C-alpha cells in the first residue's frame, strides 16, 4: 500500500512495538494479524499526514482504508479467512520482480519473507555476507526509484517469476534442513513452511513439472527428519541413519510428485534431477543397496544443466561411493582451488572423510578439524571434532 519496502518494514516494526506495549495489559486480541495490520495502517496515515509531499499516497491509502470500512476488524478477519499460505505466496511473487536481477530478487525475498539472515543467504549463494547485504539494499532502492507497483503479476508475467519463487522456497527448505548457524542441526519450522508453500504452488501451477519436482525433493528429504537427529540433538549422517524411522508417507508423497512431474515431461530439470537422486536413497532399504552408479549419472546430468562447484563436490562423494574413495578424492582435490569453496566447510569435511577411508588418518584429522573451524553450526562442529578425535586415536594406536 505504501509502495516502499523500507517504509513498510518500519511500519511493521512500529506495529510490533505497539503490540508489545499494549497486549500485556489488554490481552492478545482474537485476531492478532488484523490488529497489527490496523495499527500499521493507522501509523502510515499519521506519517503521510505529516508529510505533504506524500499527499497522493495518503489519498491512495485513504481509499484503500475506506474500502476496508475504516479498518474494521471484522473485514480483516474475513480477508484473513483465506489460507495464510496463499497470502505469503502472493507476497513471494510480488517480491520476485523482474526489474531486479535474479540474485537480488531471491536475496530480497529470502530476507523479507523467508526469515533468513544475510549470513544464511550468503551461505546459500556461496558469496561474502557484504555482497548479499548490498544486493538487498540495491534491490530496495531500485524498487523505490522505479516506482514499481507491488501487485500480484498476471498471465505470462506470473510464469516468468516462477523460477525465482521456486528458488526461494528451495533455499528456505535447505536452511531448515541444514541450519547455517546456531545450536540446532535443523530448523524444522522452515522445512514445514517451505513444504506448505510448495504444496500450495503445486495446486496453483498444476501443469508445471518443476513445481512438482521441487515438492518431490522436499517431501523425500523431509521424510528423514526424525532419523537425522538423535534424542540428545546430535546429527546423524545419511548412511548411518535408521531407515525404519524414515517417514514412509512423505516418501510416498514425494515419489508420487516425481511421477507426476515425469508424466508432464519434466524429468530433466534442476529439481527433477535432485529429486531423482533423493528417490534413489528413499528406495534403498539399506545403505548398501543404494544405486550409487545411477546417482553418479544423475549428478553428471545436473552438472551439465547447472554447473556448480557444490554439485561437483556432491558428484565426487557419489563417485567415491560407487568406485572407491581414491576416485572421489581425485575429484575433490581438483575443487580445492575453487574460490567459491574457500570457506565452504563441506569441502574439507568430504576430503577428510575420504582420507580417513584411505587410512591417511593424520591428514584426515587436519582436514576435518579445518571443516569444524569453518562451520558456524554448533552441532555440526561437535560432530566434526568427534570424528577428528577418532582419527587421532586410530593414528596413535597405529603408531
């Protein structure tokens, strides 16, 4: 309504402060969302009244408020009766405006609507944190200078933004699945939010194979959630997980979504290939039954479609599982000079694990300790340090 992201953020913060001040005395209202929206709109009107240069926006907002019957709470309640997922998804489409670069629109949307910090976004893009911060600032400035209307796109324009929306949902899920920082290995609420948005989008864009592929990927990955963490919160890696704890309902839903994508002719997309890799794990009753040869082929196809050092690192892991740790280490060593992976903790983590399998325990310990120093997740750091200590103990025993 105010057509200014920075101003909208300020109004939202003011409304939250007002709630923190008033709700302890008055109690939480029946519809907190409507209360916050009304408070923010009242604050906006006050600001516009004090600024004659924004008289036109004041009139626009006044008309909007009049259509809402002077911000009567019952009207807001009716408006909010719709699934909140639809509202959030609309906001994601609005934020992914084509006037911005793909990197900028994804960073902005993740920051505003995904609840991710600039640090978490930087990790997803493998770029320095200041770079992401600059992208977000420039994106806000561009939208303001270009006077971009904040409205839901239609027709072809809606389809054009779909790839950015999918990327946002995917990155939110990834942050939930493997948290960048903090004391927890996972952030389940982010996974659930991304899955909910993906499922809604799959209904709205029922003929888009990559939408179903992304949902398939998230469903299958989410099926392992309970098996990925011990009762005390320690991470459990894929090959060490109790597959009896995998959620078979989510696996079934994921495989069904992947089948739907295939029927729509879309098994060569980015998310389809990743979902097919996840399906290989899901179909294997034990770790030993995993079809690593097929996973290698899928990663090779993914690398051709979207070249990335992270994809190459994952391919190296699959090669090691299919053809031995020496073959995987050869590929990993070629990635050591990649600038994007310089601070990426999984590179020394993978290298250390392969060195351990080759019996080079002293080198493995050094690499795993380096990985531990790079990660900002407390649970993951402890896991890595335990593995480094195990290498040291084996080395001492052998000497």
